[in-house]
């Protein structure tokens, strides 16, 4: 067992474009983790190394061996032409659970 404690992204290649944003959240199986939403916007991701931290994770965050962890996203209209980011998730072992 482990719990998801935090979720963040780091810009790998600065975003190029004039507008647009997407929100990312984590899912365990098909259940959304409560909290843990990151808003990724062209305007905030123009510089390599920029770190954007998700909102506080408050529930539905326990994972077990074999669980599928996925990232779900939704986007508004965008004119982004390039850019990359890396996704990080901090897991903490839950001993004795």
C-alpha cells in the first residue's frame, strides 16, 4: 500500500503559442484522486524548469499493488504549437495497512 501525497509538473521545453490551458488530475483505476489538480497554461509554462504544483490531495489517494495510476486531462481552446513537461508523483509507503 502507498498513498499519493503530491503531484506536480516541471516544464522540459518552454511552451510556444498564444493561449490555452489544460487541467490534469490523477486517477487510480477509474476513480479520481480527490484534489491534486494542476492547471497547465501556455502563459505559465514558457520557461524551462518552471514547476507547477497540484492542489492539495485530500482523499481517494491510496494505491495497492497492481492498481493502474493514470493522468486525465481536459483542455480549453489552444494555439500551443510546442512544449513539453514532465509529471511527478510522490508516493509514501503505508506500512501495516
